[in-house]
């Protein structure tokens, strides 16, 4: 049985940040529907693609945690940029 202490905080933070990005959630659901592989690594690849983070090769658990941190930071920046955009554009 897995315990919460076994889950790296980087993965938890990425999961929480993903919930603030409905477009990303839709893409991840599409990946789940089209793929037989629903592993964390497959979903991380989808998040990385959305964040424009290039992945190529094999990664250690520490590398995966760093990728999670990079993606979390990019998603937070994207969310902050989205908040700065006007919701309603006035017509001249």
C-alpha cells in the first residue's frame, strides 16, 4: 500500500497546478482515451508538451521530479499571464 509520504512533493504540486488549467485537463483526458498507457510518465509527457518543455531520453526519479518542478513553474507563469489579460475587450 502506498503512503502519502511516498509521493514526491514535486508531483503533488504539479497535480494541484494542473487543476487550474482546464485546457490542459482536456488534453490529458484525450491522451488517456487514445493511449493504453495511463502511467504518470505518459501524463507528465503530455504536461511537458503543453508547457513546451522538450523531453528526450530516460530519466531518473530525481530528473522526473525536476521536470515536474519546471512544468509547475511554467504553468504558474501561464496562469499569472492569463490573469493579466482583460476578460472583456472594448470595441472602438
